[in-house]
C-alpha cells in the first residue's frame, strides 16, 4: 500500500515538473512571448524539437553506451565550462540588440538552449533511471 502511494506521489511530482519545469527554457519562452506570440511560439517549437532529439538519443544510445556512460560526465563538464566562459565573455562585451531577431532564428535559439540545458538532459536521464 505504501509503495503504491509513493509511486503515485513521485509520478505526480515528475508530471508537474515535466509539464512546466522551472528553468531557463520557460524563462526564454516567456521573455520572447512578451515581444510577440510568434517569437515565443517559435522558441517553444525549438525546445520541443530539442526534447525530441534528446528522446531519440536516449532511446538509441542508452544500451550502446553501457559502462562508457561515465565518460559523458567529462564531456558534460567541458560543455558546462565552455558555456560558463562564454557567458562571462558576453557579460563584459558590448551589448547588441536582439530586438530584430526573426522567428526562424528564435527556433534555433530554442533548439540550442534545449540541447545544452543541463536541466532537460538530466531530467531525461533521471526518468530513464527511475523507470528501468
């Protein structure tokens, strides 16, 4: 009985966190949606495409990687260090206006943020571990 209640509660928590995860992607979608609904929608479609790509990668490569999956921690570290250094550089560089970005470019911003967002990548792996 306790296990069923536990599974239900965990399922609800995962469901709410996946439906509206607090993170950079939703902040980016909200910020672009204040400019126009088309811009927010294009970023959201990019995020959805990134989720689909991550789903396919997880499905096909989870069995192939086997014990090599631990080397991905080093790859993740390198990507996060690159992002941190890029953010620091952009902080001290002159600001450019992104007010004239096209919805097509916003779509690619959504994909790139979705594919490099550790929250989305981690949560996909956590769901995989929980269900196996």
